C-alpha cells in the first residue's frame, strides 16, 4: 500500500490518509468542502461547497499522479438532499464528459459545517 499525503494534510491530527493506492486503485478519503490551507468554509451555499470539495479531490488526484478521467466511482455526502441540483451542476462541470458511477448519501450534519463531502475510487492507469 502506498500512502498519498498532500501538503496540507501532513500536519493534521486526524487519524487517516487522504488516499491509499493499492493494487492499481486509488482510494480517496472523503474530501470536505473546506479550504484545507485556511480551514475556512467557502462563502455561499451548496454550489460553492461542491466546488471546494471537488478542488480538494483534484489536489489529492494531482498528488497521486491520477486523472479525474480515471475516477471509477464517487460517494457524495450532503446534509440536505435539497442541495442535489447545485451539487450535481458543479459535479458535471468538474467531470465534463466523464461520468463515473456515483452515490449521493443524505446525512446528518457534516464536520466543520460543510455541505458536501466526496470520496472516490480511481483507476491508476
């Protein structure tokens, strides 16, 4: 197993790794909708939160040498399914023509007051 750390994750107290590569698959931990450098939430609603969570996902992919076109599946967590359309719009902008498998999971409150968290599995080809 190969651990993937980002610059901003190296000094965090939480007991997890942003991603683990194993047997040709990159398993990306849930990426919250918070700026990992400043620990500030984005201004705005679910759309801006989705954009930030996807930017955090991209940072992990970049660190691992992976491409978003190789994402196999995502799980998207949100505390209110009413945010679906805004999240889906930003998700579609991020992935473009690529449409990985996806699950959207309504939850209770997310950590730090985030409105979106995204985890992913990625083929390392």
